[in-house]
């Protein structure tokens, strides 16, 4: 699994530095920020990065990364330092450049001595001295004027309704290019026998719905059906190599079986028709700034119709005045691994990492059909609850509401449906958009 062009032996001095500082690296290193740089420099392959990410928590990933780095040849250590500098992990760079010397201990800060206030204090002296530490103040750069829009044929777009006006402090993403962007739909229906996954009858209905909907929203839609794991990765790689300079947005929709997966950003994974899965966080990484510079600063939307795990939600009782019960179809199925499957690919829930902060990718929104860990329901005759509801909400509200508001409407509608009169489903989103997002509402 070694990348081409990488010699096997690492310099003994560099290996000693890594080994002597391994415990500190595990404590300090944020591996999630390094994957793109190490991949682009040929230090690791995508398969190796996937394997490191499958280690689970940040500490375990850091431990595995350092261990694997020692086998990646003489260029691996300098490339590692470059990646650390690019991601502003300078404290780790300084640690490594000190060689195998132990990390100096940080002295305890000197606390100020507090003296009692005099009984006869001057009138202008405060009763209490505030010694609460104050946060650092970040000076933000001057706000740049927006670039002029290259789109001149304004007659093709419907005017923005008054209801879309928002506070000046909240901006909207530019969405006036025509077409506005690419939309890739991956529709996995027929699974190979060795996958031990059932065919997803009814998914073609979802696919047709979404293809029509996103064409009506002025996207260039490409549909790919029954892709194996490696084919999913290849389609995403091809999409990342497209020049998106003249477009304003990009959408990826995956309709497949799903499962839980170790992650540092976005939970869950989707299966290829051959069985192996692709983590959702890897799907999103294909369109980040490192792999797709022409989408920097532009919204990247991902819609995942798949199970987040194998747990079934039976819901809880609420006031009858709050919700009207809605029954799902008699042919409801889940998009999870079959309950009788002997496959061990369904992992336990991801262990939460104790680190207070993790880097969050900007301009990305991932909408899941179900809460992580739970099944997602699909009617074999009418399609999945989530896609049918999403399509209806878009049809009725796309001209007046932003995407996040519409997804909350989807959450509310789907939460009121019941499968077989018992099971429930709760969609949700991981939202890292920086502005309000409105689809184009083209005239009918």
C-alpha cells in the first residue's frame, strides 16, 4: 500500500525525533488538518489516510499517523514539517526541531499579590478590582467589497421576494450564475450478493425526483447508478477536477445503504454496491479548498439518504395537540445493514474526543436523512420519507426561504411520520455555511 516514488528508509535522526516525541505528538497533534497536505505530497495514499482515520479518536489517529510516517521514506519528515507549518501547528514544529530533547516544562504563572483596600479610600477608587482574565481581541481585516456579478441575463431569474430581506449583518451567497453549478447524484439500488445488503427498491423514485428538482433549480445534473466503493471515490475525484470558476455552488447527493463510521468531522458512511463503504467526511473532503480550489468560498451541499446506524427509534409520547400522527407505508424498509447479517462492518458508536476544538470546514452543509446511529426509512412504492419530504418542501418554499430554514421544515415533517405505526425518523444537518443560501427560483 506504499505510494509510488517514496523510498522506504527514513533518516535515522528523523525517526529518532519522532519516536522520542511520540507521546507529545499524540497529545498535541491535530491530524485532521494534515491529511490533505500529506496526500498531495505523496507521503500517504488515500487508502492509508482512510485507515488512519478509522483509528477513531484524535489521539488514536495521531498515534497511527506518527507510526506510519516512520515508514514513508526520507522525504516524509520534511513534508510533515511543511504540513505542520501550513496548518499553523508551529508549536509542534518547534517541538520536533528540538530533536529528541524533552519538552521544557511551562512555569506556573506569577499571580499578583492582592492587598487589602484601605479603610479610608479616595472617592475615585473602585470598591473592587476586576482581575478576571480577558479574552484576546482579534483584529479582523477590513471587509472587502463584493466582486461584480458576471451574470448579465437577469431576466431569466425571478426577482427576490420581499420576504427574503434580512439584516445587513447576514449576507447571502452569490447564486446568479447560469447554470448555477453541478449536481452529482449517486443512486445505489442493486447490491452484489457478497455485500450482504438488500436491494433498495424505491430508490429510483427518489433519484428521479431529485434529478427533476435540481434541474429546475438550474443545476447541471449527472446521475450515476450502482457504483462500487472505488467508483464512488472516482466520481467524486472527477467532480473535484472540474473547473467550477464560472459556477456558484456544487451539490452531491448519495442514495445508498449506510452505517456508522469513525470520524473527526462528519459522521456516517455510505456503502458501494460491492459492500465496502466511504466515510461521509471523505466524501466532503474531495470538494474542499485543497482538492478543489475553484470551489473555495462557495457553498458545497451534501444530501445523504442512508442509515446512520442500525438503531430503530420508537419515539416518545407528546401532546396530541402538538402533532398529528402520520403513518408510513406498509412497504417501509431501512437503509441499514440487514438485522440478520453476519457482517461486522457496523461499528460501535464513535468515541467522543475530549479535545475542546476541532477545525471545521467552511461553506459546507451536510444534510442527513436520519440522526447518526439510527436507521432511515424508505417506502418501496413511493421512495424514502426524507427525499419525498425534501422535494415537497423545496417545491413549495424555494422562492421565499433559505436552505437551512427549509431543512428545519423537512425535520419537522419527517419527525411526524411513523413506520409500521411504531418507528420514527429524525433528519438533521451539519451546517458550516457562513452566509444564507437561497436556491435560484426560475420561472415556470
